[in-house]
C-alpha cells in the first residue's frame, strides 16, 4: 500500500508544480497589470484586459517590487516555465483572484482542513479587517492552505470533497482555533 501511495505522490507532483507555476505567474503579472502594463502575449491578453493599460514600461512602488521579486524567487525554486502562447491559465480560483486587493504568493507547502467544524468565517479581499468580504468558510467545507501567510492572515480556498473551488479569500487566523474532521498535508 505504501508503494501505491508513493506512486500517486510522484504522479501528482508535476500537476502540483504546474498549478503552482500558474498561480505564481498570475500573481506576478497581476501586480504589473495593476500598474498599467500592456500585455503582448496571448496568455497575458487572455487573463488581463489591456483596456486600461498605459504601456510596456511601468513603475512599481517598492512594496510591489518586493512582491514581484518574491514571486520570481518562488518561480525559480519550482522551475516554472509557463507557456505564454496559451490562452488559458490552469488556476481553479481565477474567478476569485480578480476580486483581491492583496495578492497571495504560492507556498511550496500545502495542507487542508477536511471538514471545517468551526463557525462560518468570512474571507476578505485583503489581509486586513477593512477589506470587503469576498467569500466564506461554511461548516463541512474543505479549506486549502497553499499560500505564504502575511502576519496572522492567510489566503485560503474552500471546496467540497470533490476539491472544486467554491470560495476563497484572506482569513485572519487569529480569530479562531481551527477545528476539522481531518487534516491533509
């Protein structure tokens, strides 16, 4: 049985790397999109609307420069090479990412709460209490943790046992004690 689990773990690794690379690509490019960058690649144009872009040379504030540098380091660690000629990004929570004030950075580690036993928890567009609510965790949800926390805040996605993302956003982990039916990762 252990060898079967090891085989499945090895088979899942490239898919995880691809998802992580698409995740990181989105965050890095969303930062420069917000600065007004005009995308020339098919993928950049498909994911970001060039309607409000200002040019190819954009200036980033220091905090955004640090975020882009952090993402580039993670992309190098994962060995990412996203095909910019494609027109689809393999990112299950893309519909949520457009709503975020603060962009998450994918971590190399992943874990999940399988069956949330706590109360309904609001998920925010940013890692601060004044950010608007964009989602929630409901009892029974699977809660996926796969991004680098910012203080007591972490970006999470929710799903059912089928792992199809239903909600997501920034969660302030200082507000609760996690209670789950089971854990993964």
